[in-house]
C-alpha cells in the first residue's frame, strides 16, 4: 500500500475541512421553511380543522390554524401558543383571564380572537398589535373603556362587546374603517351617546339595547 507524504496528507485534510465548512454554511438554507407563515383566506379558515387540545396541537404545531381552549378554567394564557406559527383563530372564551401577556403579539397571523366570558376589566392593549385581526369577541367581561390604539386595527370587520361596562369611546376609533358589525347590547347608553357612537362607524350595523335616561 502506498504511503502518503506529509504534504499530500496535509492537502487532503485541508480539502476535507473546506468541504465540511461549505456544508455547514449551506445548512441554514437547507432547513429553512420554504414559505413564511401567512394569514389564511377567510374561505379556507372557515373550513379548517378545529383543535380542542393544546397537547394535541403541540404534537403537530405546523398544522394548527384554529384552536379552541374555551371553558378550561385558564387563569393565564399558555405560553406554548408561541409554538403555533400558523395560528389564525383562537378561542379563549369562558376562562378566568384578567390580562393578556406582552408576548401575545407573537401570534401575528391571528384573524379571529374570542375572549368572551372572562374577567377582563382593562382592555388588553396588546390586542392592538394584531394587525390582521378581523373578528374580535370580548363580550361578557367587565371592560370599562376602549383604548385609542384599537383604531389601528384596519382589517377588523366584527367587534362584539355585548354585556360590558363601557363608558368611553375615543374619537380615534373612527379609524376602524372596515368595521361592519358591532354588538353593544346590554350596555347603558343615552340617546346622545348612541348617536355619537353611530357616527364613529357609519358603515357598521350596530346593535344597541334600549337607551337609558342616564343623567336626565
């Protein structure tokens, strides 16, 4: 068997190191997903499977577009939701939530969010960062007002605030130009307040309960 000279051996070893380095440079490109997660078209979102178990969802995170975690006595939003990059619709209704975490904006593709029947008093401003949100249900909480930043949700079409303690509707909310449906039943408004709210969203169908004689 021929014996390699020390020079030939060094060259061979150097060549292997170059090839190995080139291979590792290619790794990030080889394993990067081919497409960035995007919000689903509404017609598709309405037909996708609904996962009802966080454990099952985490077992196949890339397949989860709609998740229902309602009626699970949650006192905090599970941080594991951050592992679901394709999540488009989330139901956290009928739990015991008092706030939303700062990382909630990581759920960047959310189009539908249900928080009805919780213990929210202050409107979670983190919701204002969900720029693709189209349907928001915050009925049956104890909300006392709406933040000005809510007017930044340019794609919001449906807003359900039924049965809250709302008293303030900032002028900035007129920025909700896509809004077509608003539920404000079981909230006391004077006729004058109802008129002002209607002027904020002239293209929306707004449901009120009978006006009160507040301050009269």
